[in-house]
């Protein structure tokens, strides 16, 4: 049965800075997912606190804010059958040092050792998260 979903993807500031927007977008489009909307955004602390509401009390949260405000990011609205788990699979594990080769984080991600894990891409992990996060960026 068709299960059309919509998800939020962020190409994080390291991805923009390193000129990887095209290659990351190509992975998503080549897989077959549809790009519904795209915008470049300089994230505010308010947007990040809403987007990362589950992490605001973690000790590494200030590092996330520094990382995610270090330059513009690119927000994508992407849709397709089972796109939420599909883009998570394309993205790979959180830690780019050990993320599987063949994934976006595994192939392009480079952890600089800064206080936040720099890993190029965010994607929603459930339909509820997608709805919440899409409202932050679009
Ligand atoms: N993060 C971090 N340190 C940690 C855990 C997470 O800097 O110990 C950052 C990292 O950039 C990650 C984001 O916070 O992508 C969100 O964390 P989550 O555990 O939800 O990972 P994701 O879903 O992005 O794989
Ligand atoms: Mg997450």
C-alpha cells in the first residue's frame, strides 16, 4: 500500500560551507524522492530550540547552537513513499567517523572534533517530528 510521506531535511552549515549541497541533494533526488520546496536560512536560536526541543537540556546543546548558526543551512521539503526512513537510511549514523560507507555521512562527513558532531545532514525521524520540524523551517 502506498504510504506517501513528507519529511524535513536540513543540509547543515558544514555541508553548505564545503560545497556539498548539490551532491547531497543529488543523492536524495537520484533515489527517487521529490523535492517539494527548498530555502536557504540563517538559523535563529528560537528556530533551533523548537527544532531540537528534545535536546535543549543536554550538555552538548550549546555546541549544537554554535554549529547550526555557524553559517546558512539549506532546508528541503522532500516527499515520497516511506521517505522518512528512506532519507534516514541515505544519511547514515549520527557519528560520521563510523557511519557506513555509501551513506551521506559516511562518505562526506568529517568530524572536526568540535563540541558538536558535525554530520552534514538532518532528517526527521517520524511523521510527528516531520510535521513539527517542517513548521519551523517553512
Ligand atoms: N549531537 C551532538 N552530540 C551528541 C549527540 C548529538 O553534537 O552527543 C548533534 C549532532 O549534530 C546530531 C544532532 O545533535 O546530528 C541531533 O542528535 P540526534 O541524536 O537526534 O542524531 P541524528 O538524528 O541527527 O542522527
Ligand atoms: Mg535525531
